């Protein structure tokens, strides 16, 4: 008798969702995935506790338990909404995406690209990055991003197929990063998340007033290539409406030691992350430890 482990069952559930969800209109899909988010909030105690802790770090110790719990519950809704959008991404049309995403600051992207070195774009697991990346691709920008592997390999391949269905180039985060350099040389965008240290490297910084280990590959890539750093964020303003905001680019200073130049780039990124997350902490879709005190044994 064929036995399936948990990861294989998850793979087949994702495939089933990929067949069914695209046929669900938003008036059905979002309420359904809100229910799924509610179930995940209730059943996954570990993730629920970590999301609450993350939100408290953002809000500060003065925040009430009720407010933290309310925002954490909303976070699970937003995570579920993102999955609904991902499953239907291959069926969305260019017209639909242009109607769904309001873009501000695109002139900042154009100005950065004029420098001729590509752009190192940094963001957070915030809002809905999949649909907003689609909106960027529609504006003629080539984008390459690293992605965390998931098990089983068949599931990673399937998620990659969904995410790259509109022209995005995706590479495994634990593989060689040379393709990011090649993208920059071609005048494209290398997108690297700045809020989750997937591969266990990165550096310790002060984040919302406490020490946290955050990734630093975006800054090191900009240092290596001379490409400008940019911050771009998506925010869900309604269930199927998004706002994409691109901030003015930052050029790492040429003067100073390498460590000083590195710190200047990290400071730019951290300030931008804090400002974006503080406005809507419930849309920050991080369910794992970020701060050092949460990572201690």
C-alpha cells in the first residue's frame, strides 16, 4: 500500500488548490481563505505565538494583549489571501493586474535604472509581493529573485511554476547567486527580501530597538556591483486592491571603509523596513523568529 508523508500530502493539496482556486471569484475566494486563515490561527499555536511576539516588537511593550491578538489574527488572514492570489496568478490578465495595483514612485525606479547598473530592490514579506511583481514586469522590467526551497522538491517546482508564470525569474536561495549579478549587468532588478534570514547568515542589527539578525545580501550585492539600492513595498488596501510604493534609490557612499559603507546601506534598508512595517504590522507575513532573544535555545 502506497504511503504518503506529510510533505507529499501537502504537495497534492497545493495541486488540488491550483486546479480549483482559479475558478473562484474574489467574492467567494477571499471569504473562504479568511476561514482558512482563521483555522490556521487557531490550530497552529507555534506560529500564532511567534506572530504575536513579532507584532509586539513592532508596537512596543505598551501595546495591549487584545490589540496584539487582533492584529495577529488579521495577519493570518493576509497570509491566506496571499495564497489565494498566488493560486490564481497564472489566470490573471494584464488588464486585471493594472486595475488591481496602484503604483506610486515608479519615476524613482526609472531614475535608478538610468544609472545603467541595474537595481538591487529590497522589500519585506509585506502586503502581496506576487501581484506587485507582476505589475513591475508589465512595465518592462526584468526581475530575478531568490526563493526559499520547500519540501518536497515537487512542491517547490510547482510553486516556482506559479510564481514565474508571468515572466519573473526565480533562483533557489541556497544556490549560486551569479544570476543576480547577471541580471544587474543586463539592467534588470535583483530583488532580495530584507526581513527574513533564510540561509542562516546575515548580520545582527538594531531593529525596532532590539537586536535582530537580518539578511545583508542585498547590501553586499550593491557594494560588489555599484548598483543603487531601492526599497519597494506592497500594501493590500482592499481584498483585491494593492498599493505598490517605490522609494528614491540610495547609492552606497564611495568614501569610507568597506564596513562603514556597508553600515550606511544597512541603515537605509532598516529605516525603510521599520517605517513600512510600523504602518501596517498586521500585513507583515512573518511567522518565524526574527529577534535574537527569540532565537536563543
